[in-house]
């Protein structure tokens, strides 16, 4: 059965994705994202990991990125939106001084979560390519190439 489209007057929750169907009525992944939210303990752990991420460099950034990926994987893909992972990583990657840990976090999320992370990580392609071309910081360039 096809779900009814939300009315224009219905409030839209910015933290959840709408249910959508393909041309042959197969539900997309976003259809399964409504319902329960991320566990508060997991959300707290993800917030702490994101806060600590900006101050990392080198091997610490690699480890922190992998840890964030594992936390997001454990919490589920809802964490990308509900815990502000995407927003926080965008802020970090825009500043060249914090781009390195953001790039390793993107890599960690992609490796840990896998294909389910792709819709949330595709918007990072342009900033990653920009960092690959960075001529001032070799660390940022290396992290971008790894991501």
C-alpha cells in the first residue's frame, strides 16, 4: 500500500526523513527511519566523540574517526541526523585547522557503517576534493586522500 503524502499544514520533523516509495512500491531506507530515536546513552557518547574530535591530529585523529564510526554504527544511521554528526563534520571540515580529524571521521563512518552511510556522506565529496588539493597542509591532503 502507498503511504499518504503529508499535508501542507502538517508539521515536518527536521530530524527524520520522510517515507518514500520507488516506482515499484519498494520502500527506500528512509522509510525505516521513522519511529524510535537514537538511544540517549549512544547520543551522549556520539556528542562527546564529536566534541573531542576537533582537537585531534595524526594517529589520534585516525583513532577518533574510527571510534566515531563505530559509535554511529552501533546507534544506527539515524545518528547522522539526530545527533548532529553531519552538521558537526561540516563545521569541522570548513576550517582547515580541524579538517584533518573531520576527514578521518568521514572515513571512519564510511568504513564502519558501510553503504547505509552513503546518503549522509555524499555531500562531503566537494569538501574532500577541496582538501585533496590543499597545498598548505600535507596532513589535510593525506587525510582527504584517505577519506
